[in-house]
């Protein structure tokens, strides 16, 4: 975890130089924008992606195929196939790294291909990296896993999945329920997740957190001010793109770089503007930033939910980390929509953790099967709002099934 002596992005030397470009009145808000950028170290990123792929592998009887999302051409297919009927996938899979003309840079796919290759080397019978068509058949692959760092607008992942749909054998195997598709990423936006729902292959999306954006990281006047800041200082004045590709305004940065759907003031250059992330790289910053796991700050998400009273309460502060996550999920369920993605966005928790907590909250009787708070769940929240000592929980229904420090009315 991040230790107390490690500095945050807004405290780096390069951030100080970047902030000097703003007018005095705007600088506090520019600094606020920096504070909301989620830094992801290479250790945290690799560990997260690897663990999620291994979870899929552990739940699979057969080998799984691993691919890495990249930009694709409209006519690309995963495998070649003959024009003669029946059409059948054949030969090697398409290239893992970009082959698009004039695209010389290798983005996150470089690191993700390394992760996928290492998984394959660690267990070549379970994890098959870009398997040839004949191996796909021979090994009876049932799950296809696609890796990416962020799902922003969802367009690039949608197009990548289309390559599979346009490959006759793969389309047939999906239609006959022989294969399922999974996308593993570190972060995803609500919009991107919604876009994925419309793809014919209906992939299961596994993400570590809902991607922080200007939209979900600020509220009220702060959001208006940050938005106007991005317009005012937009270095790309020729194009109406102050919020990056697809207008996503992502506030996340990996040690391997910043996605192109972040606000332009963070990574674009002009004659009068020097970016914080040169060419979307973190090369000027990562020596100063944490190399381990990022800290999860539940109080920050409580404040975004306008639950400042609970965030400041002694009862909440006494809860262990697991107990705080239970409360965040309960509070997230107090308004619509009550989907897992919406809960993950409000609470800042991963899709897997949210799913697990929902099962446990239902078991405890604090929410019903439709994820609505029961009377007991409501009482628990009200108890946290009260001043004074918390009442003790009765004996646990199942040992270890919920946090021992969580107090119940």
C-alpha cells in the first residue's frame, strides 16, 4: 500500500511547473483536478490484470485463449479462412501488435502482451496466447479473454470484438454456445460498459474500478469550474476536444502512460502550453510516485455521495476496511439505478468486490433480492449517523462472514 512518505501526483515537481501556467484564480481548481487523477503503478496494474485472468482460468475446465485489444482495420479478422464452403478458420491468429500504417508507437498493448505471455509461460496448458485455429479446436477452448487497460468510450473494444464476429468459425462457436467472451481491464467508464452491452457477443466485463472522470469525480460548482478550465486552457484550439477522445475526460494515469481520452490540458502541447504528461507518457513523474498498491479512500466516495456526516462519524472511522466497504455499498443502494456497475461507480470498488458484498448483504438480511435496503439495513445506516457509542453486534451468524467491527442496531 501507499506509505505516508510517498507523494501524490499534485505534489510532484512537474505538477508544480504545470500549475504555474494557470491564472491565480484558476490554479486552486487545476490543483483539485490533479488530486482526482488516479495513479496506477506498474506493480498494481500487472497484479490486478494477472489475478483476474487467473480467476477466470481457475473457474475453467478447459484452456482459455488470451488476446490483447489494439486498434484494428475494418477488414481485419482473427483467422484467415477459405472462400469455399463450409468456411472454416485456419492458420495463425492475427498480429498482437499494431500493424496499422503510420502507427509506430506501441501503447498499453506492449505491457499487456508481456503479462499475457508470462501467464502462458507459467501454465502453457491453461493459458494460450493467440492460439492458432487448429489449437483452438484441439484444446476445446471455451473462454476467450481480451485484455486492455481502460474501456473509455468502448469504441475500440467494440471494433476489436468485431474481428472475432467476422471470423466464421468463431461466430459459429459463439452462436452454438461453445465459447464465451471476457474482457479484463483495470478501469471502465459507465458509458463504455453500456456500449459493450450492445455487442452481439455480449462479453463479460471484469474491471477493477469504474474509471474516474470529471463527470463522476466532481459535483456542482466544482464540476462547472473544472469543465470551464478545460475549455479555457485547451491547447488544441483547432479541434473541439478539450476532454479527450470520445469526450470521456478520464482521470487515470498508468505508469505506462495516460489514455487518449483524458482532458487535453494534461497531455497536449501548443506554443503556449506545456503538458503534464509529455506525449501521454508518465516518464517525468513515475520516479516520484508510489510503486505499490494505491490506497482506497472510502471517505472520498462518501463525500461524493453527500454523506459527509457518516464520513466524519467516529463509528464509521472505527470500522475496519471491510466494514467501510459494506457501508459504502449500502449507501450506494439508496438511490437508482441499483445495478452493479452503478454501485461500483459510486463506491469506487471493483466489480468482483461489489458482487461479493451484495451476496453477503443479502445473506445478512440488510438488502433484499432486488438490492433494496431492508428495515434492518436502514437502521444500520441511521445508527452510524447518531452520535455516541455504537451498539455491539450480536453473535455472528457465520464466523468470518462479515466484518467483526461492523456495528448493528
